C-alpha cells in the first residue's frame, strides 16, 4: 500500500511540473516599450500617420495600449497638416509611457492648450506616436517647425 501511495504522489507531482500548474503565484512583468526618439520635427512628420494642430477640450474615456490605460481626449481640430483625420472634433488617446505608471509626469494632452499632434492609428483609435514626442505646445502665431505637405 505504501508503494502505491508513493507512486501516486510522484505521478501527481510529475503532472504538476509537466503542465506548468504551480501552486505558487507567478509574478507578472510590465510591458516596457522602447520608444523611438526622433531627432527633428521633420522626422516626426514623416513617420506620423496624421499631423494636426488642435486643442484638447475634454476627457473622453480610456482605452488600453500595451497593457496600460491610455487617456482619451476630445480635440478640436484647427488644421490637418497630414493624414485622413475625419470630422472635427477627433478622439485622440495619449500614448502611455509604459513600464510603471501610465503618466509619471502627467498626461501631456491634459492641458487645454493649442498643440501640434503627431499621430498613429491602433485598432481604429488615434494615438499620439510616442508618450514624449506625440504632442508639443504650439501657441498661436508660432511658425511650423517643419515643411508641411
């Protein structure tokens, strides 16, 4: 009987080890995106799917990107410089930093100020291209820092 019990225990342990079913919780690692850094504004324009001048006017929910919550903003469009942005206003998600908090220094679209937006599209949603280089302040009267068109 002892021999049968020992064999059963070994069989159960082997099954647990082979199927990867552990009784100990496994820690989850964060997704850490290695964001591209553009040296010039012209490079941002060339790599963006859409570029526009506009002003965020209100929060409009959240979507997920790379496993993180991304804030969505309603943006009043002043001028489309590149791409097929539809009717005004447009929903734009602020790309989260990833690898920790979504916005450790605050959401760059949570300003209400006029900005240049460099956008990409994911799953039917517009996002800023990167967390740090997807939107920049663009006060009225400021000349474009790149060649448009």
